[in-house]
């Protein structure tokens, strides 16, 4: 989710819609992935019932081999190094 106007509840509505479809489809969990330079995303997902399941340390080095345009520095000048997987049982 890339919110152009944060704090209006649009991300929460989208997440609720996804969860509804997932439940109707028989899914047992939702999984989202973000990066270490995005603490706002981690907080958003945790606020919505997700928990951190896996942190893939230094994985961005591997991803850059496939996609070299991934920057070394991410949001707010934070080195972009890790991937964070969050999960929610439904």
C-alpha cells in the first residue's frame, strides 16, 4: 500500500476487504512483506493484528543481484538491507 494521503483509513479498508475475500476463499492466514526502512508499515500491520514472523537479514543483497535498481538507502536515509514478513491468522 502506498498511501498518498495517510491517516484517512483507506489502507485499513483495503486490508479488511482482502481479509474478507481470504476468509471466504478458505485461507487460514494473511502474509505481508515490507522492508526494514519502513517502520510505519510494520506499525500499520501490527495495529491490524499482524505479527512479525520472519526477518530475512541482508536479503536485499541477493535481490539486488536480480534487480540492481533496488537502492542501497531507503526511506529516511535508512540502509535498505532486510525483509520483514508479517502474518495474521484468520
